C-alpha cells in the first residue's frame, strides 16, 4: 500500500466528535526538521486525558480507578513541523467491561485528512492491586458521547 492509499483509508476530521487544538513547540522538531514520532504519542495521551478531565472522569491521583495504556499504535501519513497548528480528534470505537478503545486523528490546521492516526487502549484497574475493574454505568454513558 503506498502513502496516498493509506491516507485515503484514514478517518477524516468529521469522524471525530471531540477535537482540541495543540500547539507545536520548537523542541518537538527533530534533526530531520519535522515533529518526532514520540510527540504524536504525547498528543494522543493529551487528548484522551483532556476529554476525561473535561468530563470529570479523571480528577486526581486518588481516583477509584486508573486507566493504564495497554496498547497504542500510530500510522503516519504526512509530516508536521513547528510552527504548524495541530488539531487532535478523539472517538471511542469500543467499550469493554474494563477497557476503552480510542481512535485519534492528528491534523495539520484545517486539513480534513490526518497527518497521523493512532489507537489507544485503556484498561481500568484498581490503583493498589492493579487488577482490572468494571467501568461504572456513568462512565460508560459519558463515553457514548464519543461514538
């Protein structure tokens, strides 16, 4: 599959019900003159946690449940470089008994096709035992707004 084919199968901006702007920083660029791959993962973590905070599902380190990332991936379609504007989009694609699967798009400015698309899976655990714990109905209800 060539680069243009893979971008054609990527999700457009309208796929994502929650979007936030992200500011690139000078230090995000690597020696090749574009944003380093590790920064995309930080952006994915940022949008998930921003949504959780805004919906009062992540309040402090004393939460009754903690979301641990058990899987992540990112496909890259086009480079981003400082000082470009970036928008991250978030959608829930699956809710399990103890887990949430997110799809995340990273967009340059107002472009409809993503520069990158990632996946993030949280498994919710009790903070002391680190054993998986069922999501509450209220938590699941809030997640439905991201479908």
